[in-house]
């Protein structure tokens, strides 16, 4: 497929999505919404999320939209706060071909705008689907090149998705939508340098993308123009962020027919997705063979290069632990699970985990690289004091589209994370509201009460 006119073709598709979503797609979009709320509610009490929430209320005061766990603000402020909360604990969904987290960067924008505009549930769900789709496709079109160049695809592509979803909700025509995308191109950003230091700025990336994408659609609606070649142009997004290495087919082929939205993954563990396959492998070995952490003398992990670079050894910060494949393996081997309790300050400093952390070796595998990002091939070999070795391989970790959490498991994820914060009654009300298609205000306002 030719790259010529790519931005305009994408804008025409966005502006043309007018009908209610087919039932199966609508259900998939509601699953994305429920998973987003799981992450945003659970992340709201996090110190970084609280700081951003306070900033949003101070800098964007108002009552246009709900801040989850903290009242209300102008729509842009709510988008910033909720996007940060959704990414605060590494619980938000992702899209493997794009190496990104589409929902935390897009849903906060669309939902905040929907509250401001008093949009109904059908229009909102349609805009949510468009937002996630655009974020996924733009991220995948240049991944992993953008990642290799040091960019974080979640915010880089997410701002386009947020702008697209908000443009769809506002009913912008194709020209205005192209301008919204054009404006979003000048808001794209997010550097991966956080990984070297466990820096909290990573948490802000989706919130920033959501806030800026909403602003881009708003400005386009008011007549501010952006370049209608922002994606494919000589000085456009793919030239600047991927050195021209991108796939027009990935961006445009099958729009409206093959939805990337239906291929997003759900996280069962609160850490970087690149470490999930190794975690699943060691948990399986532990359960099958009754492994004890004290019997382990060495752990070797062979995986694709993107995952192998998550080889940090300093779990002193929450993000440092969540981004570390060795830490995830060590904690899972010690505790037989990997949930929020394994990421508390006390557990991160524990001697038994520290011992195993020093025994984990991670190597990149050329064969695995050839399969990524279609799959996440990872092999783990565990050596024991008695002299033998156990091994396990995971290609598609639990939660991927071809190895999914079903609706019951998705609800259980929400309840396990949110009932302790919301109480059982309020949590069940949220679940019902998502599945029955409550209007955005009715869904979100109860979540604005402090918890």
C-alpha cells in the first residue's frame, strides 16, 4: 500500500465511523473499558497519581469531568490525571505489535470529553474504539524501530489515538480530523530514558497523551489547522520518529474490517509485559515440580531482545522492579505468585528475593527476535542444588488475544483490585454499568468520590 495520502485516508476513516458498533466489537470495546477502569481505580492512590491529580485540580479546575478517586476538573485535567493513574501500577492493557499501552493514553481523553459533552454510551463506545484502533495502528506501523531509537510508543502513538477518538466524538469532518492528527504530531513524545533510573515520568506519558490529544481535537474543531501529511510527510511523524522505517499496510490495511482493538492484551501481573512470559514459565515450573527458592542455583532466560533489555538489577524503586525481568522471576520463584504484594517496598528489599535476583541471567536470542512482535518467545532454565535442570517455554503469555482472559477472569481482575478500594457494592455497580452501557457520566461520577 502506498504511503501517499496516509494521514488523509486515516482521517476519512475516522470521520466516517458513524454507525453503532457491531455487537461483537462493542463487547470487545467494553472489555477494554472494564480493564482500563481496573487499572485506573487501582492506580489512583499511588503517590505519583495523587501528585498529578493535585496538579490537575490546581491547573485545570472545574467540574467538566471526573477524576477517578479525587473529584473533578476541566476535561483536559481529568484526562491527564486518569491517564496517569491507569499507568501507575503497570496494570493497563497493551498491544504487542505496537509495543504500547493504547487504552491508558486514549480512554481518559474520550471519557472526559464525553462527560463534558454529555455524550451517550453508543457515541462514546464508538469513539473509544476509534481511539484505541488509531493508537494501535500507528504504534505498530513503526515498532520496534521507534523503540530502538529511544521512544515510548504509548505516548508517542497514543496522542494520535486520543485526538482521533475525540475528533470522532465531536463529529469533526475529514478535514478537521486531519488537522487534529496534524496537531497531535507536534505533541508526540516520550523518551525511554526512564528505564535507567526507575523514574516516575513514565507514569505521566499516557496522561500527557490523553490531555494533549483532547486539546488537539478541540483546537481543530475551532479552526486551528495541522498538516494533513503529518504521518507520511518528509518532515512528518514516521520520518522524525522512525527514520522513515514504517509500514503503510500496517497503518491502513483493513481499516474497519480487521480491528486491532480485538487483539489487545490484558495484564495478569502488575509489571512490564516483556517480563510476563518468563514469569509465567517459572510459576509453571514451581507449581509442577514443587520448587523451593532455596533449591535454585541458577536461572537462565533466553528471550527476544526487547525483553532482554529489561535486565535491571535495582528494585529500590517500584518502577525499577516492575521493569526488571530478573526481579519478576526471582519474586515469582520465591512467592509462587506475582501481584501487588510482591512489589511493596518491604518485599522488594527482602533477602530471599535478593539472593535469587543475583542468580538470574538474561540473554537475547536471535530466533526469538525473528518471531517478535508476532509472539513473545521466552525459554527459562532453572538449575537446582541436586544437579538437575528444569526448563519451560512460553510463546504467548496469558492475556494475549490468542490466550485471553475470558469475561469472568476480566471481572475477577477488576474485583480483586478494586473491591478493597471501592467496596463490593460500588465495584459491582461499575461492572454492571460497563456491560449494560451506562452513559459516561453515570459510569464515572461515582468513581470521583474519594477512596
